[in-house]
């Protein structure tokens, strides 16, 4: 009988040791124009800057996908699919042709499972 309170106390200590307070991640720039380079979330995670050489250009169409509550994606003219984490509100228009510069976000996950997750650095309509 003496073991049960000791086991419960040990379980509580172990369970609570995993509960640490973390700060919320920084928000990406939201609709601050077409140049998003001032975004605080440039790498999808603190302390791991994505090299500028990872940036690439996309020519494609913004499309609305009615999956998991709906979201906007970019489908490039060469058939690749992208899931932008910070597409500005003014570019969330189904069928809008765009030219964007983006960085891949390798350390970010999404439940949508639609294309490569990217951070938009700059974007303009075509």
C-alpha cells in the first residue's frame, strides 16, 4: 500500500517536468506589401537561418483548395505545388497569376500535405 502513493508522486513529478513554458513563435509579416523580407519568421524556427541561396522564384497561379477547412496554395506553371505559410491577404484570390520569391521551410510541418511548404519573401501579380 505504501508503494501506490510513491508511484503516484513519481508519476506526477515526471509528468510535470515536461511542462515548461515556451514563448509563442513570431508571426510572419502579414500583408505588409509585396516585399516580405522584413518578416521575423524567415526560417520557420528560431536560431536556424535559411541561407539566402535557398531562395527560388515561382511563376504560377494562386489556387483555393477546399481541404481541411480551405487554404490558398500556389501551383507553378511547371506543375509544382507550394503551400505558403505567409501568403498576404491581398494575394489570396483563386486564379491570380503571380511571380514570387520564396524559401523552402524544411523544418515546418502541415496537416494539409499539399506541396512544399514555403515562406514568401516577395510576391507580385502578373
